[in-house]
C-alpha cells in the first residue's frame, strides 16, 4: 500500500511568519532537494551528507535565487516516516513558500494528502495506529491534561498495554489451537486454571480502560458548563470573572443576554467551556424567548450546571429560588449542579449565614470583585478524576479505541463463560480469535484502506 512517490507539503501553518518549514519524504527526497540547493560552501552535495545534519544555502531555479534556507536531512530508516526526509526552513513569506513548493512539484514531487507523512510512518512500522492517532491529538491539544494524555499515548503507553494483553492471549490461543490438532488424543496443552487467571486479568484491564473513556473524553473535548439563572443575577459578570476578560456585555437592564455566549479556559490543566445563557423568566419579547429556549438546549448539552441567584433578593424570593433548583435537579438528576449565591459583597455576615443554612452545599461569591471564584474553580475540578492523570495511568480518549475495547470485552466475557461452562476448545477458539481481532484493530495489526482513509483524513496536510 506504500506509495513510492516523493511527497511535499508545508509543515508549518499557512500564512506569513518569521520562518516556514517545507517537508519532503520519499526515495528521491534528498536527490530532488539537492537539485534545487546551492550550498554556501562550494560543491557540497546533500546526497553525500550524513543523516540528521543541517546545511545553509540557497534554493535556486536556474540562475534565479528564491531564498536563503536551512536544509535538514534525515536518511531512512531513521526518520519520522521511515523514508528519506528533507525539511527546508525558509523565510515565512507566502510567496516564498509557494515558489519553493511549486519548484519541487515541477522537479517531480507530488503534493502530500492529509496525514500522509504520518500514514507512511505507520505503514513503515515507525508508529502503530494508536500512536499515529495520538499525533493528531497532540497537535490539537489545548490544555495540560489533553497534552499529557496525547504524549503518553504517542510514546506507546496505551499500545504497550494492549500489545501485552494481546500477546498473552495469543500464546494461550496457540495452545488451544494445538489441542484441536490432537482432538482424538484428548489432551490439554493450555492449563485451564492459568487461562482463567489470564482472562480475569484481561477483563480487569479492559474494564479500567473502558471506564477511563468517560474522563478522557471530557479532557480531550473540554467540559461544557452551563451558567443559568434568572435575568440580572450576574451570569455574564461571572463568565467575565472566570475568563478574566470582558467577554460578555454586563448591564443593569434585565434580559441583556439574548443568546448564549461561550468561551473556554483551562483550570488545573483541564479545559472547561463556559456557556453564559439567557436569563430564565416569563417574557413576551420574541427574541428573548428564543434565547431562553436556547438556554434549555444548552443545559441538555452541558455536563455541569451552575445555577446562579442574587443573594440580595433571597429574603423575598427564596421560595422561587428553591423551586427552580429542585426543577433542575429533577430534570437533570445525573448532572452535577453547583448552586451559587452571587453578590456576597453586599451581604452582612449574618445574612450570609442565614442563606447557607437554608440551601445545602451553597457557594457564596461576588462575581464583581472575584471573591469566591477560585472556590468555584476548585469545585469544578472536583468533578473530574484527575488521580489517573497524576498517576500517569492510561486514559482512553479515542472513540474508535473505546468501541474496539467494548467489543473485545464482550468477546472476553464469552471466553470466561466458555471456560466456566467447560466448553470445548474449538468453541473457545472462535471467541478468542474475535477478541484478538478487536485488540488488533486498536494498534493496527488488523486494518483496511477505508479505516486508514478515515483516520488520516482528519490530519493536517503537512503531518
């Protein structure tokens, strides 16, 4: 399946900048680069240079000099793709970038497709499939936690765990298959007691990996948090305080926020996406009504809900606040709910104590001054199990891996049932083969062109 073409692409983001990197990979990468390169030292050929070296010179076409560049050489098999790779660091002008790329195309290169460099790394066994997918996650990581997980997976933490389980299961599968060849002699090569212990261990590891997806998915994609409450209780002020910038319009006029406003920040290395919603109240204003409808849609999508009320209004409207809190709890019983009394800076100590005594688990803040905002951030972090991150445990973030793990777990359960029921080796072998198949799907021992096309189509062109 490996295409022998030499490919070229811009490896840095498109647009003007200080420098840009143009990457070539393939059997003729060094030869093609050499044909366009003139070293500052006379008669220096890139082809005769050692791997992992950098050379100063000019990219030329005939008598025309396009740019002064640095050319990095990585000879196969010790390169990212496993092929000869050349990286040209040029000045970041759009014009220069395109001139150099088009020059290489005229010399015989082909423009790389999305993810083709990493695809070649996979096909040349430089990375397994889960490591290759982690490259895309690493590029898109925008907080400490998602970066940490992607790095762990790219280094092979997840792959090695799966590969070890697969190897042990494969060893037993071989013994059971061997038994089938000696069916008439009625012998057992696979110790059933040891096999049961292995199956239990595999079930335990699979269950842990499957459970980790709940944490991994929110870390990778950010945790949506809906800020809800009646109009003019300080929702927009709270959003601005959390983001530490004037993101939402703040006004004393009730109903200022007519649409949802979203922004994301990192708290303790975890991404949180805050959604400031329109105030919930009865209204005849058509535009505001649409905003309120969107509020309930955002609550449906959120994983955490913050209900905010004005603490200075508690004495006269406590019954209303309590009813609204119960409504949210009843409608979304599985969603974590943080109840916040805002404008604590306007309350006496006695008044604050009265409010806290009437609503369990209440958080008092002043969104305007920022008092209590750090406490709120710590509460949000408490909903995420960061222990796995601190312990450097494997965390699953990829939905394709999650699906394969579920299928593998189902097949291992069948193997366990077969062992407990005393099923014959030929029936056990069928379920074991299926479990091995799903393990292989994760790391790429089992794959097809459609799957690879799907995975690498999501990469950027230069990677």
